[in-house]
C-alpha cells in the first residue's frame, strides 16, 4: 500500500507537467485532462483503503469477535476484490486523460501525431478494460499490453527526443517576415 501511495505522487507531478506542456495548444483541453487525471488519482488513492480492511480486522478484536474465521476471511476477500473495482473506476478517469492528451498531441507539432492517435486508442482501451473488469475480470487481463504500449511510447519519446519547440526569437522573426 505504501509503494502504491508513493507512486501516486510522481504520477500527479508527471501529469501536471504533461498538461502544462500542451497547455499552449489547447488550454481548456489541457485543464480538463488534468482534472481527469487528478480525479483518477483521488479515486485510486481512496480505493487503497479497501486493502487496509484485512489489516484492520486483525488489529480490531472487539467488534469482529462475533464473526467466525470464515466470515472474517470472506469479508477480507470482498474488501480486496473491491480494490480492483475501485482501481478500474480510477482508470475510467485516466482514460479521459489519455484521450484528451492524445487530442492535444494531434493538434500540436510537439511530438509525432501517431503518439496522439495511440493515446486516444489507449484511452478507449482503458474504458473497454474497465467494463471488462466489471463484467468479466478474466477478459480484462488481455487488454493491458496494448494499453501500456501507447503510454510507454509517449514516455520514451518525451525522455529521448523531447519536444520540438521553436525558439521565441525565431518565431518572432518569421512572423515579422510574413507581415
């Protein structure tokens, strides 16, 4: 649980940076993407509480003494199962982030458009994956590799190649020449 919580902090920072990077392209879409991202992180953090239920049951003797061993185990299993459902709901918000970032990429010249298209597909896959998680958990495991490919490609591009940004003085001189 601690590692998962610690992962969420850099996730927020990276998503703020990504949204800031594309803010000049579409300020409203970038802000909306950030809202989706923060909502997803919040839901994911809240769903982590479900993983604490079995630990709390071990520490709490009084109220749970009336339950038998099998009942306590069933309650623990239910709480852990609810975490994966909560995580799936968090991914629905992250899907919105992916789609909006994909649209921003397609509207910009900062990174190749194919990465934007891949992010839009990844967002759609997150929606399908979450619906599969709710309706048929075994099916949802098959969609993960395709989803991760888009995010990994974008992350690697940003780390290795960066973004194409025209220097302000070059942009100003090209504007002056065109007028």
